[in-house]
């Protein structure tokens, strides 16, 4: 006869395991469980508009402080920048601040960055919504998301979009489709 006892106190999961688990959790969820994406419209209360109501406030987490010099207009010459709504982030922080032990790590988790990412600087910038492209099936950030490419999407964009799957993370199909942010904090 073989006997044994269950391990009631398993070793804590590594950050990499937590990220992997978050992606698996997304696979198991159905579309009704996903939060809606921020749409850069005046109707979306998760968006901050400037005084003239023509630009929205977005932020990025990045590595070099000189990339986004304060008070200067910049031209993106080094490629894409991944941006998020400042108001959405602020609202999330207000709702969760009492449980946050490491705000930089938690921000990386929310943005699906590895804990080993060297990005430590946050910069916010004003953008005309027409100059922003969403890396998802529906690239127009003023339109609601859908689960497939609309008619007229170029093969070049489809190839770029699909390459992000391999370049960024080994993530599930649903994450890519909805541009869903898998938060990988392990909640006990």
C-alpha cells in the first residue's frame, strides 16, 4: 500500500508562473467576463480630454527618461509606443492602492510586461485620437472592439498584428483578439 500526504502549503509561484497562469485564465473566460476597452471618445468616462477637447491624455512606461522630454513635442521615430489611458490607470490605482506593495511591478503586470523589464519611467502625453492606432482587430481607438478583422484590413497589418503574438508573449488567442490586459498579480 502506498500512502502520502497532500502538500497543503505549496511553494509560492514565481512571477513568470503567475503571468502564465493569467494568460491561461483568459483562455477559460468567456467574452462576457472581459472588461470593455477604453474608446477614445467623449462618451467614455475613462478618458481625459484637454481644455480644447481635441486631445486625450495617454501614458507609457518606458526605459529612458530622455525618450519623452517634458514640455517638448516629440516625433516617434523609433517605432511604436504602447500607450494607455491615464484616467483608466488612475481609477484603477484609487480602487486598488491599499493592496499594492510594489507599484512599479504592479504597473508592469497590468501592462503585460515581464517583471524583468527595464522600463521604470512613466510619461504622459496629449494625443489627437486620430493619431492613435489600437494594436487589435479594430485599430480605430474610437470604435468598439470586435473578434475579427473588418473588411479592408491590409495583409501588411495582419502580418504585423500576428507577429506581435510571437514577439511580445506566448499568449492565448483571446488575448490577442481583444487586446485584453491579463493582470498577473497572484491574488490569494
